[in-house]
């Protein structure tokens, strides 16, 4: 995680997840990062990868050139609250099937 420079990204994702948890907005995560123990411990994912025998190599490996990805499925009725949180804290250019952000 440190060698790839992914710590800031994961902490940013964690902040969004904590906002949703504290606001009681239902969500699940998908993507290569959602099955890692690191993300479970950071409260990004609710999935226990050890219990379900998910492979860590899908998250990060020396062969993987793409950064880990975390996709959110957010409770539709409360999606605007998450968009509001994102636009209040960061300069968000696009929110939809893919979100682009600048810090």
C-alpha cells in the first residue's frame, strides 16, 4: 500500500464510508479492494475476506499495474446526501457510474 502510494486514496475512501455509516446510509463496496482485510479493518468493506477465502492478490500484487478500486452501491434514496458530502469536502468534477475527484 505504501510502496504504491495508495494510503491517501484508501483514507479518502474511508472518510466517505465513515460518513455513510454515521449517517446510516446503506451501501456496499465492490471492486478489487473490497475483499481485502485492510479494507475491512478500515471499515471500507463489511466483508471478511478470511471467512470467505478471498484472495488478497486481487487487491494488490506486484503484477498488478492498476491501483485498487472501490466501487460503491449506495442506497438510491440517499445518494444525494453522499454527493453533497463529496462536493462540500472536495472539488468533484463528475459523479455517476465513475467519480473523478481532485484534492
